[in-house]
C-alpha cells in the first residue's frame, strides 16, 4: 500500500468528531472505508433486519446454494459510546448470519472479530492512530480482493466435496466410511494463510503455562466471592484457558450459580460430588466432574451438596485430611482450578488452602469487608507454614463497588492499605487495578439467580437491551481481571 492510502484513511477519520452521531460514522467513515477497500455499492446491504433488530452493514450476500455466509458484517456506534459494551450485539449478529468477520466501531475504536465455529473471537483492535499506521493489515484482511479469493476457495472446496461424495455413493450405498469425508474436509486455512502472515494481535487459544490451583478466599460473607469465581472462570475460558471449578461450600452457591441443582441434578441422578471426592479414597477427580456449556464457554464443575455440612467430624478423623484434595488434584488437565470455600475458617477451608498454589482475595470497598483482610492474611500465613511450598496471595480483587461514591472508595482504599501495612502484607499483597473492579449492578445478581455466568446474558432473549449492555460492561471488567490474573500467575 502507498502512503497515499494512509493519507486517505486519515482524511476519512477526521470527518467525525466526538459529538458526531451514529449516522455520521456510517456515512462519513464506514461507506468511504468500504469504497477504499474496493467494494462497490452493490457489494453491501445496510440496515439488514436480523430477528427484531437491524444490522448496520452486511458485506457479501449470503448464498445458500453455495452454503456461503456473509463475509463481513459491521455494527456502528456513536463516538461517545464505548464499543466494548456492544460486543454482545455483534456476537449475536455474527452467529445469526454466520458471517466470517465482524467489525464493531464508533469511528475512533475498531474491533475486528472472527466467527470460529460459532465461537466469536476478537482478533485485533485498532485505534484511529493504529489504523492509520497499520492500514496494510486492515486492507489485507477486509479488502474486496480477499473476499473474492475466499469465495473462490470456498467454491472449489465445496465442489471437491460434492464430487468425492458422489463418487463414494456411486461405489456402494453401504460403504460406512463415506461420511468420514465430512470429519476432516480440506480446509481453506492454508489458502487463506497469507492474510495472517503479519504479526497482528490475535487471541492465543492455548498458552503453555504452569497450572494454577487458586482458592478464592475471604472469611467475610457477602463480598461477591462466588460471583467472582464463576465469572472470572468464564472470562479465563474466553481467553482460551481450560478451567475447573470446585465447590467446597455446603451451601452449594457456586453449583446453583451454574444452574446445577444439587438434589435433582446430582443426588437424584446418582452422580458424585465434593463429599465423595473427599471421603472416598477410590473416587477420582474425573468421577465428580459435571461439564457445563454456556454459548462458547465451557466450565467444568465439581459440585457440592448440603451433606458436606455434616462431614466435619469424619474429615477430622481422617488421616492427613488437610491434604485430601491436594492428593486428588495431583493430576489434571486444566490451566486453572478455582476453589470456592465457605466464608469461614473451618476444616474445608484448610483442605482448600492446602491444595492451592495461590490465593485470590475478593473484597468489597466497605469497612467490615476490609477489616476481614487482617484475618485472611493471618490464616494464610499459618497454612503456608504447613505446606511444602509457598502460598502466595495473587492480589485483592474488588467487587460490588459503587461507581458513584468515589470519595468513599478512596477512603476505603486508604484503609485497605493501612490494614495490609499493619498485617505485614503491604510488600507482598497488591490491590488489583481499578479497571478490574466489578461494579455493583443489578444484572450481576440477575444472571446468578438465573443460574448462568454473565457471558450467557447475550443469549438470553428475555433480557432487555439495557440489561445486556449493562452485562457487557461487567463482562469487560471480568476480562480485564482475567487478563491481569494470567499476567500475575505467569510471574508467580
């Protein structure tokens, strides 16, 4: 691409201001960009009705005869809107249309997504400045030339599949392997590879790192411990991590928060739960796992049951009981194991902490919750003395905070650091950044009451547009929390 191309993009982007509206972005940014990418007016449709909503732009007409989806859909927001809060919307449009690529923009920020087997992945994000600097990447992925090449590759592959399939049928109708063709059809990936030769900021589906067993621990109840565990796990899974949740609280809030009823879905189905894992020597970890699916999120769960509350005497009498869970977790295939214990200092808490490689402390910015940190740190220090390896505190994650009470929040943060200083934890315990703090919004409790992580809200047609937008705001914070946690655990 020439510098003239970058100059043209710069002129296009300068046509809007922070007070421009959505229509301005559509007319002054999107349409000129599409023309610059080589498309003509006939190549796209605008205001396409999808269910009860309207998609702003669809590039490439779907062809059912060819089984060809739309190549690109574009959702536009006003410059004063944060596009991260509307990710759920373009995700839904991409699933409904089967579009290969999606572009979400407010004219200042550009998020490019791809549809990988109905799993929507953000592959790159551009600011205006980055878009001007890396215009060649933007052009290579979205230009009409790429779209045409993709369509040709798709057509050739489908024709080959049809011919091979017909040949198999002609040989014999009883040939069992004729459907094997569809298990591993020739992929267009190699032909499309040149598009991704540049080093763009893609999501790594799998990063090699040491597995982490983390107890989400606070002896103060009502601080969002279980909510944090569920939605952090979902965020980690969205980042490509394999996550196991262990509910070791007799109240089974984590289990029910994932839509699993301990009575109907566990006991009456004859399935094993955390009590069997702890009490029965022959019960293995995999014997107790229930797999839950939420859209493109998968969370594995070791459920809990009320019977755990009566197991305290048995656990006390068991030899080396504090290491029961640790022994069962020696072999697993997860990147992260998150344990949710009760808000107390009972036996199961010791079992959880002894099995853990680190601790995450959730807290509210309130006097009683912050006061409890002193006891959490003291308990952690005592358990660490019994372990063969260190038990680091990864940090303090803030939940349920009031965004409107900035002065109060500042005073509580000050008090928090005073507690850490007094407890000798100021040098080894950090407060996670403010962009990871989870706000107090009704949608958080609504989703938990419905028995699903916040991510599932985009699939819940009973929620209003405003509720889905609120959910996306919180999801963004959980993604920030998950990303920060992965950085911290990599350091540890």
